[in-house]
C-alpha cells in the first residue's frame, strides 16, 4: 500500500513540476514573441521616417522645394542613416551608403535612381525575405508630373496638389 501511495505522490509531484515548466516555457515564448513584434513595429516606423526623408533626393521634388525644406529632409535622412547603424541589415546600410555616394558625387539621374531602387528593395527584403522582387522590378511612381509645374505641397508625409483658386481644400 505504501508503494502505491509513494507512486501516486511521485506522479502528482512529477505532474506538478511538468505543469510549472510548461507555464514558464509558455510565458517566455509569449514574451519573446511580443518583443519580436514590438521590434518589428519600431523598425517599420523607423523605415517610414527614412523613406519619407528620402524625398529630399528626388530631383522632381527637390526642384520645386524651398532650400530650407530640402535641407531639412536631407538632414533628417542623415539622422535616420545614423539610426540605421543600430537596426538595419548590412544590405540596407550598404544601399544607403551607395545612394549617398551617388548623390554627393552628383552622378547622373539613372545612377541615383538605381541606388534609390536598391535601397527600397533592401528594405523590402528585411520585411519579406523570400521576396522575388528585384531592383529592376521596382518602379518608383513619380508623384510629380510635368503638368503640375511644382504645383504641390508636402504635408503629413504626403504630396498634395495645390488647390487651384476657387477649389475647396
């Protein structure tokens, strides 16, 4: 009878310990998943800031902006590049550096566009690593067309045509 009671006590103790270990494992795996999601969201927010400030390097946009606004976008991009060293993959850092070299050396528009496209694809690859999209597949839709003749404003991270007189906002 003692053997049976000892066996039951052993099973209860073993079951209790197993339940505790499962609870601890679930807690840490859940916290790890929450942390990974938090980091992904923060990285996405940082990339949005980087991409917005990248507008300071589009000739179509820059040609229509005040020098002060251009400098602000480019300074913001420079600051985001510094942050990039903390959270970006090596590919994004390298693509960002290539873009800065193309711009600072005043390389032709095609070279600068290729560098911007490479940066966009490097960022995409961080979020969708199995993507088959390449730099050649990415076409930056030009938000500025010739008929706009610099008739736009940058507001809330978006390009908006300036309303013509008599049109409602």
